[in-house]
C-alpha cells in the first residue's frame, strides 16, 4: 500500500511540475510622429485670401502608407494644446488632405477674405495597420 501511494505521489508530482505557463507575446508596430511648423509667410492663396493652403512634403507617405495606414493631424492653436484637425478655430475652418508624398493643409472661411494665418505648429501621426 505504501509503494502504491509513493508511486501515485511521484506521478502526481511529475505531472504537475511538467506544466508550463504559456504567455503570448505580441509585437506592436509603433506609430511615427512628425512635427512641423507652418510659418506665416509659407501660407499661399490663389483666391484673394478666402482660402490659404500649405503642402508639407513627407517622404514617409508612400503608396503603402497611403493605401493601408492611418494618418492623423493635430494643430497647436492656443496654450500649447494639440487639437485634432479638422477643426474650427476663431471662425476659420482647418482641414487637411493626404496624397502620396505630402499633406495639404487648408484654411478657409465662409465669412469672406481672411488675413494670412499665423504660424501653426502641427503634429502628424502615422499609424501602421496590419493587412
């Protein structure tokens, strides 16, 4: 009887000690953040001051990034706070469009002619996506 207990105890010890904790490892591709400042003299208008635009050249936006990934743009309008674009600030609408190689930044208003915008710090976040 004692031998049977010892054998069962040995099997139990070996059976439970052979278990391993399984942990899954995840690989997360980090996003990329790009900072730029659009200076006041860099804004251009083709319609007498109703709309201003600026193109930010970005070699990081290739065809794959354009087709598959997410692109977010933030502007620092006041007090160092980043606000997502599109946005309306002091009656002026801020939007952006993306193309391969660049981001186009546009300011416009329905109120008529506006003064040339001041310098605007922008933050562009490229977020990779899995296919």
